[in-house]
């Protein structure tokens, strides 16, 4: 099993079993690159944008803008994780499929869904990633990517999709998240998903309070020891807002700080709302970690 090397400076360098991957027709070497995933929600009740990209033309415009700003992946969602009005599978597909088709040539397209039938349809339409925030609660989610080149994101969460969860309690949140992810990864492998198709996500704020999310963030390096690339979905979440006492749209600086810290702890995909700021933060962090050279280098070199 790969292990995570933590340097004396507190920087985690994950030892990934399959760092070089082709996802959505694009090659990523996660030993040397961090992918920025842009969020485009076709929902009227998403927690951050509150329907700003619910209209199809706005969603496609947002996808194009994200790609132009340097996003590597575009994550399209048709149903929020949180409880809310019922959205059928047919309605979800009506929301996400046109965006998948419009964005698949711009960047890797991911679809945030917990339904196997939606996963199968979006992969057939050109999505390169299925982002399952339910953590394979329905094991058939794994079956949807078997025999394809699609990547499967397995996320830690405890509640059934679209339902409330009692006040979450953990004896050791990081150890319990690690155990959950290990078991769900094995479930996927047992059903035929290839190791190089798997990405893990600790699920910041999903059935966790602010203390839990902060603890997970401090100890992310323990989770990268599983040997799979880690996605960190921290953008504008409540653990940032509560830590800083910042309103929903005043969390950009806190989000950038969380993104940078997660990268130093081994995250290799970051899911964000504000793409230009995240791209600059990630590229600068990569350079400071020695993963990429400067775009230009002239200062004191003449």
C-alpha cells in the first residue's frame, strides 16, 4: 500500500499507485499536477450561487468562462446534496446533459450525481468523471463506470441523498473517514472498477461540523495514504464561514487559504466556485512545492 511522505516542513507528498491518468481524453500526472475543478450548478437552490447558473445559457456561459480561466475540470450538478424539493432522474438529466455536451470539448466534464442511471447517461454523453457525493450508497454507481474510461469520485458522507442527518458525532473523524473510504473503495474494486479510475474525497462539511472539517483538513495526509488522488471540495463551505465569521459571499480568502493548505497536505484536485483565484493559488503552490517551473523567469537573471 502506498504511503504518504510528510516532510519536515509539514508538506505531504502522496505516493499514488496510479498518478498518471487519462481522464476525459486529457492526461494528468497527479505526482506533479493539481487539477482545478470548477463548479457549475443547474439548480435553483445550490448553497452558494442560489440559482445563478440554473438557466441553461448561464450554465454554458459559466462553463466556457471557467475553461477560459484555466479550469481543468468542470463539475456539473443537477441536484444539491442538501435536502430540498424532489428532482426526478429525468429532470436531473434534462439539467445536466446539455451542459455536458456543451462543455466536453472545453475541459474534463464531471457530473455530481448519486443516481446510477444518470451516471450511465452522462458518461455515454462524454462526461469523464462521475462525482458521487453519496459515497456509493447505491453500489450500482460503481457499475456505471465499469468497462468505461470514466473516473469515479468516492466521497465520505453518511446521510442518504437529499435527507437530513442527526447531529454528527465521531470518536476520531479522520480515522472513521479513512475506514469508510477504504471500505467503499474496496466495494468499487470488487465490482470491477479499476484502481486507476478511483478518486477519493473526504467530504468536507458533509455530515460533519466545523470542528470535524478542520480536523480532517489538518490530517488530510493520513487519507492520501490510501494511494488514490484526493479531491478537496472546500469552496465557500460553512466550516470556512464559521471559522472566520464570514457571510456566504465573503469567504474567498478563506477558501484560497483552505485550497492551498489542502494541496500541501496531498490533495490533487480542488473543487471551487472562484476559478481565477483558485488557479493562481494552485499554480503558485505547485511552484513553491517544486512541482512546476515558473511561467517566466527573468528577475535577476539578466
